[in-house]
């Protein structure tokens, strides 16, 4: 009697059994999940910052779920979710039922701290996040999405005062930590006076003058921006070594400086404007003077690294520029008349390297 439970008949005598083809191993989809949900982590950080969570916990103060819910007027359910999420992201740590800032949050996310990074978090949330939501539009039109080119001539003209203040506070946050790393990677001790072209809030001068006791500096930017820098310089107690000057760097540059700094400036503009600016930079420098271009550099193969490549897309929604490669900058410096061109690499939030050229 045939076995009624058998799904297949037994093979005939001497029949050849074909092996089952192996199923190809599929690549893990985990990286795609991480990419697809990357904004979850950012919005958790942004919401916690907006609610002043990290400033509330400054100095080691801890909070329970119930305590946070009461302090912020939240239901315990979302209060617990927020605290758990921040702990999972390394922003908080939990001991004996109380959540506290980690060293990362205590250093960078508490308002009033010297290296407060919250300005950039806030700008990314309120300005960049909506603009990135229209990235496909920017790709299709080759136009920014965070401001209207039909109304403004550039990102820096005619901006809403509140948004502009947010922008410069963010740039100060980003620049302060980047300047420290730049000063460690590039020896500014050989120079007498630094001109920061498009120097913004003066963060680079403040940090570099702290590192190099004999260095003096000038922040050169649009007049209303130079006024912001003057305030930051006064707060740092460095008005005797750092001055400000207002003007348009495409039209003129102050003289009597032996090193020029272009930090996170050239990525704002197209190639023609950048080449013209480098030619203008060469003119007032003395022989042996230098220009330092500090940026998130895209590699020469244009395959990464990710922070530079993604910052380049950020330039698409914000400016007419992009993030360039060391070879591109080196070619422009050579064309302008600079020599002894080199690239120095380092690791910082706003830059991964500097391309340096010297005037013969």
C-alpha cells in the first residue's frame, strides 16, 4: 500500500537525483533601514533641544519620567519615549531611575556653554529640514529651496531677520569646534596677521587667537555680519587682538595681512566666482603669505566621503555652489599664482581638510 503521507514518490532505481540549487545570499537590508529612518534620530535630538531638555539637566541634575512629564506638561507616555530615545542615541544616561546628560550633551547641548552646538541643531531643524524635504525639486530645477531666488540675489541678502540670526548662531556653533581642529592641523604660528574672508561671527579668529598668542586677526564680512562678530569678539575679551571690517569680498580685500582664511566660503559659490576670489586674495598678500581653504572636501574620485558629499547636496538647496575636491582647489590656486600647494587632513564638524597655497 502506498504511503499516503509521502509528497513525492521514491526515485526509481538508478534514477539521478538533481541537487537543489542554492539560494543566493541576499545583502542585508539593515543599511537601507538605517538610511530610511535617519531622520528619526535627528528629530529626536531636535525635539529634545527645543524642549530645553539638556539645559534642564545641566550640571548633573537628573530627572525621572514622572519628573519630566510634570516639568514639561507632557503625558508620561511621550515623556518616557523621549528619554528612552535620547538615552539610546547616547545623549542621556540612566542611573537609579534618573536620566542625566552624557558628557557629549553636557558639553555641546547646554545653552550658555562655551562650545554650545544647539544653534546648528535649531537651524537644521527649522531651516534645512524643510528645504531638504524639497530636494527632488532642487535636483530638477537646479535652484535652492530654502529661499526664493526670484526675491533674493543670494542666501545672504534679504533674509528674514530671525532666520538670519539663527543661521549665524548655527555657524558660530559649527565654526568654533572646527577652528580648534584647524589650528591643531595647520601651524599659524608662522603668521603675523590673519584675514578671515567671509569670517561670519568671528569664531575662527577667537579660537585661533586663543591657540596662537602672538596672532592678530581681522574678520571681513558684510557690515551687518561684522557687527555680529564684534559682539562675539567682545564677549571673548579679544577686542585688542581681533578687529572687524565690513565690505564685499568680491569687490575688495583689506591689506596688511600675511595669511588669508576661506573657511566654508567657497562651497557657497560657483567655479567662476571662486577663481576670481582666489585671484583677488593673491594680490594683497606679501611674498611667503598664504591662503588656507578649509572645507569638507569631496575626494578626487567624487565617491565620498559621506559628510562632504551630503554637504554638497545641502549647497544645492542653499546656494549656487557645491563641495569641491582638493584637485579642483589646487588647480584654481595654481591658476591664480599660488605655489607650494598642499592638502592637510583633519577631522572636525565643519571641515575634513585644508588646501593651502603660498604666494611666491
